[in-house]
C-alpha cells in the first residue's frame, strides 16, 4: 500500500493563518514583531530562502529587515551589525543565513547573536538549553519535523528513530528532540559503515545529507515513517529530496515530499519563533 503523504505545505499554511491572528492581537497591544535577516554574498539557494522568509513575514504582518551584504564583508562589519541589532529594542529576532562565505568564522559570528533574539536557535546558549531539556528557541527545521510528526499523530516513544546527518542546523538538534520524546535515536553520518543495515531498522527515518535520492526502497523498513529533509537540484533542474520518493512511498507508511514537505514547515517555525521572541522580550510569557 502506498504511504500517506505528509502535506507540509498545507500544515505550514494552517500554522501561518493562526500566527497571523496572533500578530493582529499583538498589534492591538502596540507590539509589531520584527525579524532581522543577514545575508552575506551571492549564494543562489540562500537568496531564495531569504526571499521566502521575507515573504512569510509580509504575509503575517511581521516586520522584516533584510541586510544584504557583499561577499567580501569582513567579520567586524558583520558583528557590528549584529551588535546594533542586539541593542535595538524594535528588533525581536536575528537570523544569519548560512552558509557564510568561507573567510567568515561561522561559529564565531553566530555566537555574537543575543540568545534571546536567536530565532534560529543556533547559539551555544540555545543549543545548550535544548541539551539540558529546557529549550528556549528550537532550530526551525527540527521543530518543523516534530510538528509534522505530531500533526499526523505518529508516536515516537520507544520507536527506533534514525537520523542521517549530524549538522548543527538539523541532525544534532533533531536527534535531541526525538530523544526528548523517548525515541531510541541512532545518528548516522558520512563515516558510518553499512548504513543500510541501520536504516532498515528505523521506524522513523529522518534524512538530511544533501545527496539526491540517496535513500532507496531497499534501505527502508516496511511501514516506516520517512522524513526527507534534503533539497537538491538535479542536472535537469528538478528539485528532489534525499529520498527516492516514488519507490520509497510504496514501502513507507508516511512520507514527506520534496518540495512541499519539510521546507515550508521550516519557514512557519521561524515565524513562530519570531513571535515567541517578541512576546518574551515584552514580558508576555
Ligand atoms: N541554511 C540552511 N538552513 C538554514 C536555517 O534554518 N537557518 C539559517 N540561518 N541558515 C540556513
């Protein structure tokens, strides 16, 4: 039997509608949430993602400030802007679009963000709070994955969850939040041996490695839940995930498509985190 397709786009639209109402209510209290986005360089994918973030802010009535900086921006220029945004009470959320150009030390830059404005949840403070089971901001993509799982009433407790990828943006925080929900979590990465032996045991398989159609049907257990976090552009220009969708959907019980799966949820969660930041900073929580 073919899997249930988890409709991330529809769920993200539903969440954004609810958030739009919340923004209106905040406006009645004199509060207009504001997100600052810093984009350095000319990375085409990053430009696209930032434009989606800007558009979502506009739809919801959140103010967005986008700082487009040249490729050769030096670290002190970037950190000066971050410091100003940290100090500006009108700005509730600060996001540095990744990847940064190679000459910039990503971790050193991210650490300059005020953790209470860190709507991406990438600062050591926010990641540390997630690690000690007292999260402040949860990174948007893992948070979106969990929301989809919950919306479709998929239980995690006692399940074998396999996460492929160990990035700070996705793999590590996703593993932590699945663990917090009592899944038994295995993390695989580029040096993992016999990866198919591990993926075949997964009840929940989350894939974030950035290799087009890497997960084949033979690597998936019958009835597994498959969450595809990859976004790849094929040689012919088609957007595909890390999972061989057409074949795997015949074996899985639930599967997320690409596009229209995790991607729109990431944006919805960023909006949620920005509103949360505004409420937090105005003493409403
Ligand atoms: N690059 C890829 N994903 C993300 C994300 O969630 N946030 C930021 N800031 N950069 C990214």
